[in-house]
């Protein structure tokens, strides 16, 4: 059975508007996204010391020109910066 096409009218959108989140729900979701975005992760750059993949260490962006990010190598312990 084929569903009727949706008429994207103002009335349809208003009737199907998602419920508003509470501030606590928003903050919980935002904290979760922030944790995922700032967890250490590989960045595709080779370590200058050993050649293994460097990782972005955290979510910090150092406010210099150009902006930089902390990087580290889990294989050899190298620590440094990359341009963000
Ligand atoms: Zn290394």
C-alpha cells in the first residue's frame, strides 16, 4: 500500500511539530555530544617520531593564529600541536 504524499503545509508542520525539550534534556544531550566530540580520536596524521597515527588529545582549540589543537601519539608518547 502506498502512503499518500505529505502536503508540507504550514498547518501540517504546526500539527506535527515535535514537543519542546526541557532545559535539562537539552543540556544532557549537549553534554553527550560534547563528550563524543572531545574524546581522543585518531586524526590521520603520522607521528613525527614513530610514524603511527597521532590523536587529537581533547576538544580544546588553542586561540592563537592560526588556531592549534593538542595532539599526542599513544605509541611513543610524543606530544605536540597541529593547526586546527
Ligand atoms: Zn609516535
